[in-house]
């Protein structure tokens, strides 16, 4: 079916989407996203009205875009255009922002970070994070940055990991966990030590665990391993057992 869509004109894809029974539309939207031809994306742009379509159909579109293995710049452009300056249902907005992060990350993996639309996507996330005043919105932007895995966002993630409220610190440390070892610098490790050993303030156990995992998973120093093991004597049994097993697996 995707092969058929690849040779179809915009008019035909759009007609197909509009005339299809409601129960088959999610399948057709998924197929059109997978096709990623200029015609199918243009048809989706005309067909999807983010202010009127059922939430389930819009979520199907955004999830399919986010999980696309090799997305195009045109797909990211379509998602950004649909999110830009519109009053959206909160769950659609959240899914859309997380999808933008995923698309940016995958395009950069394809060495397409220099595309103008990718730069627009990154700016959308960073500007949104700077302007977010409510904690749940900050968390969504941090999740999106975790999906994007852009080295230039690490200082921003570190700042939120160390100084934010509980949900924010947890989201930021989880985002940092997604970066490959070459990007886990000595500065990142210093912040993770302060979080795990609670040098500046108390942290949620999920956040401390994430910090410990970053230290143990990225060329750990012997002293880090020793200090984490010593700290387990003062932790809950479940958390201590998890960390002990992790150290054993590393050995």
C-alpha cells in the first residue's frame, strides 16, 4: 500500500483520506506518513485540521511521525506547522512537542542538523523551555530535548537537573541518560555526583538513581564506584539492591 501511495498524486491521496470510513483513517494516515512523499505529506497537511479532527487521529499522526525510523525534513516541517500558534488540546500539544524532539534527533543522526527546519525545531524547543512557567510544560520540553539528544543542550539540562523541582530534576536527568558516552563529560559527572550524594539539596530517589546510572554507565572512576557502594548502606533496600546489582554487572 505504501508503494502505491509513493506514486500517487496529492489530489488522489487527499481524496482517499477524505472518502475513507472513519475506522480506516488512522491506517491511511499512518501509511501516508510512512510514505513521506511530497504528495502524501502535502495531502496530510490539507487533511489534518488540528482544531477539529478527533484527538485519536491526531495522536496517531504524531506518534507515527515520532517513531518514523528515517524521517525527512518535510515531515518535521509539517509537524511544526501544525503546532505553530494554534490553540491545541493539552495532550495533542504534549505529544507534538515530544515528537518534534524525536524528529530533530533522528534528522541529526542522519547528518541533517544543518537543515533550516531542524534549526527551527531546536529553537522551538529551547524557546518553549525558556518561556515555560508551569512545571508540567517544563517537563514536556525536557522530554523533547532528551529525544533530540543535542550536545549543545547539555548545559541547559544540567541546570534543570540540579536546581529544578522534583519532576523537573527527574525529567532532566532522564534526558541526560540518553546521551552516548562521548558526551558525558567531567562536568556532567560532577553535577551527577552532587545530585547522587545530595550535596546541595535533597533529591527524589528516581533522580538519584538516574545520576548514579550515568556515573556507572560511562567509564566510571573507581572512586565513584566506591562512593556509590558506600552510600547504599543508607538507602532503601530496593534502591540499594538495584545499585549493587548494577555494579556487579559492570564488574
